């Protein structure tokens, strides 16, 4: 072996990096559990200061901080750690945009279990996911999810309220499907004092939506439609129907049924607004939208990150005119359609 | 909200990417279990062809292939997938450098469990890791590990044999500590027909080393020292002692004891060669070496990725002269020392 042949040896480091990626997940989760980002933001920038503040071992804090520096969530200079811009905004508990609470939902032992069986799920999702898809009725996970997602959805909810022109102040009857935390309907009600919101979701989740509506001062115009979308009467005469983070759970046939049922509940000229992860036709860009299909593969029997062409087809097959897409900053897009 | 303020909204995509990194681990693991890389290498490049060949669903294979394209292990062009250079070398089962077998060792349910408790381990490793560190005596994991690591260690083993000048053909008595698959001692025995190798490891692991020594045609010069390094007599008069992938498991004090025990077994002028992950003094570069400390944090009470300055100090404290470091291509380095 010559020096030349040694330098040309293939290097498996990248393969190892991918295989060990679970450490990125668990390191970030541990740092949030220890409230390490807040500690560093508050000036506990050395290993010993952060370890004392977080009531943890110096070796553990040092290795964790170095690892998060390599990941790109911390900086390190002369042995002092600082927050990356992303960490300062999203991971410091004192930041209004703190999203650390999402961790308990996104990184659960049962989620890791189900992803450890991913090969089986790819072979036979019915068998592999039996009894453990996200779609089990009244899965208590959805209350936890709704609570954790609320801060993250503030911006998309404001964006949708602006896109649909809520500030016009027209008399609107709005159906908020899979309302969850309720933020989408609430954002419209806040901008349009003549909007009445009808929030549909499982009852335990709606309790949270109602709480949020009251806090936002729109409780009196926020009405609850408890139950499953598929089983219950939607009411009728809606000027606007919000279908947020919902269609990705189902196959296209089911989505066409959903859209037909919604269409039957629209007032003349009524509009539908969907919010979802919508990759380009190549399905690999933009990455933050395209990777969402993996979450659906792991958790649902037939869910997906659909392209705009696929959504447009589903809407047209369900009796709508051509749709429009408005990408939002971040990974999600808004799709607008109208009964034809 | 104006278009300008929308465009300036902070984007949590990177934080989500880190939190969801477990999907990179499990997607690669699933692809290896399905032998997807081999299928693509053999020309099953479309979703339908790969799904048929891997006996899996088209939706599952499509989502998996798109995800691995985003990760960088596949390419996608006009709906046809190909292997990245790394995947072609390391993940195609027909490649001589295939390392897919390492997956069952690196990505185990019990490893994920222990990393889900990382915050507890950072607070109190004794309590958190009680009964489940990698260092339990006779842990059967080590046989599996040795078997999986063998192909990966062929190149470092050849590099060490060259660095120590095995081709000189001198009469050597070589001690191979934590021999595992035995490849380090075997590489020296192959180059030096006058080298006698004494491989030390737990008995079940040594059975594999012996098998490999016989296959390599050096079985008659490959001797076994079964048992724990800490408990057994090492013998004496060694011209060369190999300490590969071993010192990272322990604290510096323990390593100094190890090195003293080794020193007492050296022949006059005998040398010690250690192979390990050795980050720079900043502990965050090079990343592939520096991240190894996280694996030690998760699995051991006091292990670490030590810097060269730390190793040099341990060797000197144990009665050796100054050490030398030789970084190998890839994440590992060789450290050479000699009794002073």
C-alpha cells in the first residue's frame, strides 16, 4: 500500500453519519430536556457553568455541547458555547418562537419503535402498522400534538387569514376541519369580526381549541363540531373551508371523497383552503416539504406528501375548478380552490 | 403582515430536520434490510422494478428512494434512481467494501432505548446506564460487533502493518489487545512470516479471530489469550502491542493503568500502537472523529474521544516516551509510543 493508495481509500464516514443520525435526534431532545439552550442564552457558556446550572455532569454536558456544535445548533469559541441563530429563535425557552415542546410529540418511544419496523411497513403496511397508525380514533396523542403544534402554526394561520382576505369583514361561515389547536379558524375570526367559525375535531382536542378561542377573545363566534370528519354531518352554507394538515394522511381516493363531502357543504362561491407539505413534481425538492412523505410512510397506511399536480387532480375529480398554490416561507404551501 | 415580513419569518425547518434525524437512521436500515441498494445496482432503477424485486409496495419503495435521494445516498433522474458513489462502494451487497452488516450492530432497539435516556445519562451516568453499558463482561454483542466490523477494519489493519514496518520480517512477538475479529494481528502476521500473534479477548470473540487467522493462512502463528484484559496475565517480551478501539471506553486513570500493565509486558525497545478516534484540541473537528464521543457518552460510564494531547499525557504518565500521531484516511488515527 502506498501513501497514494491510502489517500484514495474510500471513506465510510458519511454512511456512518447517516446510520448514527438517531444521535442527532436524541442529543437535541436531551438538550431540550436539560434546558441547555436556555442556560447558554442566559450566560452559562462554559462546560462547568452549564453543567452546574443544568444539574448535570461536566463530561456529559461537554460531549453534548460539542456534538450540538458539530450539528450546527451551537457555536464554540475558546471553549465557550453560544447559540446558533436557529437555536436562539426556536430552542431558548425564553424566546416567543420556542418550539421545544414539539419534541415530546415528534420523538416518542413508540415512534422510534414503528420506524425500527420500517422495512416491514414498506413490505406490508396493513400488517406492520396494525393497531398502531396515527389514525386510530380518539388517539390521545392528538391532544398532545395540538398543544405542541399551536405555536408553530401561528404564522401559517396568519398567512392564510391574509391570503383569503379575512380583513374584508364580510359575513363568513367558516368550517375548520381537523381544527386541532384551533389557530387557523381563530386567526380568521380575529381579523374578521363577522366570521363565525365551526371547528371540527375529536372532542378532547376541541376542548383545547375552545380554550384558545376564548383566550383570543373570539370564543363567542367559535362553535364546536365534535367527532370524526368521516362520520358526522358538516352542516352547510360555508363561505370558507379550512383543511389544514389533514389530506396528507389519506390516499387520493379518500381525499376525493373528503373534498366531495366538503363541496356539498359549501355556499355558492365558497372556497376551500388546504395547508400541506407540497413537494415539486420531482418529489425530492424542496427537501423540507419532500421529506414529509417519510413521516406519512411510517405512521399511515396510505398518506403522502402530494405534489400540486396531484392535489389539483383530486380537487378537479371532486368537482372543483383548477387550484392555485401559494408556497409559504418554511416547508408548507397553501392550496386554494373553489367549486366549479 | 406584508410580503416582506412573511419572507423574513424564521424558518424552523432545520430544527425539524435535526429532530427527525432518526428517520435517516431507520430509512438507511430499512433499505439495507430490503437490499434496495443492490437491487438498484443490478438495474432495478424504477419504483416499480425495485418494488417487484424487493417484494415490497410501490408507495413504500418510492417514498424510501426519494428520502434516500434527499439524504444523498441515491440519485434521481427522470424517475430513475441510481447509487451515490458512497452507496455504490459501501451499500451494494456485491461490493467488496459492503458494510451493511454493521447496521444490525449500530442500530439496535436497545441502543435507541439507551439514547432516549440521554438526558438522564448526562445527569447521572451510573444510575442511567446501570446494567446496560457496553462494558458488561461477556456481552454477546461483542461477537456480533467483531463480525460486523471486520470488513471495515481491513484497511486500518493494513495501514498499521505498514506503519510499524511489519515487512521487515524480524522475529516479533505481538500482543493484540481486544483483538475482536483479529484483523490487526492477522495483517501483521501476513506481512511478517516471523511474527507470532497473541490475541486477547473474551473467549467467544476469539473463536471468530481464530477462524479469520486460519482463513488468512496464519492460524499456526495465531495464539489465543482468552479473558478480560483487566483480570488476566498478559505474558511478556512483546515487541509490539496493538491497542485498537479499546482506550476510548475508559477514563484517563483507567487508561494509564492499562498502559502501565502493557508496559510491563513489553520487550526492551517494544512499541505500542493504538488505533482510535482522535479529535483535534477543539473537540469538534474533524467531525467524523469528534462525534464519536457521543457514542461513548451513550454507552459507557467514562469513555470519550480523547485528543492527542490527552493520549500523549496518558502514555507519559504510564512511563512512555512522547507519542506520535498518524491520522489515517477516514475518521481514525494511529498513535505510536515506546517505553521511556
